[in-house]
C-alpha cells in the first residue's frame, strides 16, 4: 500500500476522479492502480473562489510501489499499526474505576486479552443517564451521581463528540477503528477533524459496553469507589458503595485502573488522604461564546457552501497581564451546537458545548479559555480543585 499526500479534489469528487488524481500525482497510468481509498480529508478554504478538499489517499498498485515512492516526493509506503495484545492466564480480575473513554477502552483491551475485568461507574448507563441529563437541562434538578460529567461514556458523551487531538500518535487510528466497528460512521476514519455527535455516541458507547460484557467483563453502574486499601505499596482491596441498594462492600483486588476523569473531586480527596502521590498541574478556565452558525460559515466559505460541513474556527492569542504572558485560545469549538449545563455539584455552575451528529443547530459556540497554573491558585495538591469550586460557586 502506498500513501499519497497533497491531492486536491473538487467538492463533488467521485471514485473515478480520485483514481485519476492519484495517477497524475504518481505519474503512472490509471490501470496501474488496483484500488484507492481516502485516508485523510480536510477543506481548504483559504481562497473563497477556489475551495477544495485537500486529501491523502492510500492506493494499492500493480507495479513496484517502492520504485514509485522514490520518484514521487509526496508518497511513501503506508505502515499499518498493529496492536499486540498480551493474553492473561488465570490472574485475578483487574478493577477499572470510571466508564469514560479511558475506562471503556481499558475494559475493551483487557476483555479481549482474557483478563475478565471488572468496571465500576458511579453514574448510570447511557440511556438512564440521558434521562437524568435532560432533567437538569429542562428543570435544573441535578443528580450528583449521574449528569454530564458522570455516567457511562464520561463527559465526552454529552459534548461535541470530536475525536481529534494535537498529537501524532499512530495509535489514534486504532481508537477510530474501534468506534467505527461499534457503530460510528466510516467518515471519522478520513475526516481531518472527526466528529460523532452525542446522539450517535450514546449508541456506540452502549455497543462497546455490551461487547466487553460478551468477552467476560463485569460492568456495574451506580457503584462508586469509596476507599482503597494499600499495604506495603500494593493494593489489597477497594471499598465500593452501591447507591442502588445503599450498601457498601469490599472487593479484594491487586490491580486498580483509576480512569476517574477530572470531576471526581471527592475521589481525589480520598486518594490525597491515603497519601497517594498526585501533583497539581496547569489547566484552563474560561467561558462559552455563541454565534450564529451562518456567520461562521460565511466567514469561512463566503458564498461557496455547496457540499461543505458546518464551519469551525480556531483562535489563539498571547496576552500580557500583571506582568505575565498567558495563552488565550478557543477550545472545543462546536459548529451547529448548543451550550449546556455541565454541573456536577449542587449550587455550582459549569457549562460545556455539545452537538448532535448533524451539527444542524442555527448556532455555533466555542470555549474561550486562559491557562492558569499553581502560581495563580496555590501549590497545594488540591488547590486547583478549590479554585474551580470558587469559580463555579460564583457563577
């Protein structure tokens, strides 16, 4: 397989035009191409009168691919990442705490490895959780155990569903392929900024969970880790609170994966009391700005909106305030989305941006945030949490 970069395609391209463009880029005849498939695609709208898709294409050739690559500077042999899973024997089941993306994928890999993992999550399954979230949005009644932050799928389930990051780690492809195999659209494999949307994510998350269970994983909702017993630097057991029955119980275990996200403040406090090493880190805070989506589309595309997705944007700025330089930037921009209540504690307010798969709301929104460091909020391990609570209470 050969990977060909920098191929320009019209907004209404088809398979025939892709094949022709690849042949031209490689300077070979079209009959030398067995097959070709879009690997990456983005919109280039720098010139409003000439908007096109900038693509990378994977092609299989009938001729020597190594020789073709040497002649074409925009091509190289495509290397596919293979995840090498170890197989577990009769080791005790590891326990995963948290059913967000990290916890779900940990359960997925461990279940495939024969480890029979146990996954506990304080919130509800994704459908009961959706009902709890809708109650917050319509009536303001908050369930502190099952909301936009807590529950199956984690905070990302009620977000924009974007699946891009600033890293170039080759393993990201594996994550996208898993999403597709469990119900996400194929387009997330080639769009430069892949997006699923809350409505589709709910289905995908449920499918991943059910697949894990079919491989031997045990998954418990409304179960919260209350305590962890450590002896001679080894985990011995955890104490779990079952909110459905109101009872606590202890489970012996040797390996615990803490996939608890950023909002499990009570769990952080418990770990701190246990003298488990944690470090304060820089993070970002800010607010949401909302605009008409039509305004963003016109700014990006002009009048050329044929066959184009709802447009996004990115803003970065260096600000000098009180003698310090800070980065101010947009984050989690949601084309055709909504600003939603994302609170997880009573008498607090936090917001987030989300969208459905169609991104068809008349508005867009983006977080506009600034980086804060221990110099701003204190060097104590949990001082960042105190700072967050202060802002949320004021809001």
